[in-house]
C-alpha cells in the first residue's frame, strides 16, 4: 500500500499521533475535573477512574509513538516548524478543543444552523487531515515539494469561507433572543452557583464562539502567508 501511494506516511503518522496524545491527555484531565470528583463512592466512580486511567495510558502510548517516528533512522519529520507549520498546528489544536466542547449535543441539537456549524468544524478538520497526508507534515520541510499546491490553497480558502459562516451563525443562534439564544449568563439554569462552574452550558457556548473566531483568524493568517510566499516567488522569477 505504501509503495503504491508514496506520500508522506511518516509525517502523517507523526502529526496525528501528536494530536491524539493531546486529545487523550486533555480528555483525562477534563473528565477527572468535571465528572469523577462529583460521583459518589462506589462502582460507578471506580469505573470512571478506571476509564480515566486507560485514557492516560493511551496518551502515553501515543507519545511513545511520536518519539518512535522521530527516532527512526533517516526520518525527516522532526524539525523546527515553519510559520505556516505552526499556524496549521494551531488550526488543528483549536479544532480538537472545540470537539471537546461540542460533545455536549445540547449545545446545538435544537437548531439546524448550529448543526451546520458542527459540520463545518468536522469538514475543515478532515480536509486538514487529507492535506497532511498528501502534502506532507504541516509544510515544515522546504526540501520536500508540495505535491498538490492547488489542494492546499483550496482547502485553506474553503475553510475560511466555512468558518466565516460558523463565526456568524454560532453566536447569533446561541446568544440572540430573536433566534432562540440566551444573551444573559444568569438566565442559564446550569450556571447556578451551587453547580460546578465547568458544567455551565452558557460558558461552553461562549468558549466555542471564541475558539471559532480564533480558528478563522488562523486560517486567514495561513492564507495571507501563502499569498505572500507566492508574490515573493513570482517576483523572484521575473528578475
């Protein structure tokens, strides 16, 4: 399979083992803070603790996989990333955090527009995964050619357009009363002072809105950087 599709397998493996390390570790921490400590002692709490322990083990194994890919002889995927590489890592990391919040389906299942926002997050993440696979690890190594530059540009531009709709629709339907939203945090019953603050649904809505805006800015910066590189290369060819 590798010989028939000779793309950047090691880079793809390295990047996503890195992200899975982050996801499993963050899930272990968040699960412990927001859930386990509020369970009564007994079998249910023991099961939750066991699940958390295995989640931590999974994050350690993924971290070992990252180290293994880097340690392989002749590997070229462990190096200082470029600016674009950092931006693309940020895009995927922010998306991972958004996924953590939208596991609470009560945030969006009541509105088709909000479901569209969730679809946007997944589409952009999957397109980024495909780009990692066919164009290499975050565009980090200038020695490696970009096999499909048109896909790279198209993926970034499409992500900007999709995230723009999410930036508008998510806060509109979450916080505007005319669209069924809740503008005031005090009106959300889950934000009662007697409940753990991490369980407040209004705060989760706000966090997703902020993270969506952050990712849109990241994609815009990515696009601007690519445009700048293109202009410089075009100018160099003319001279």
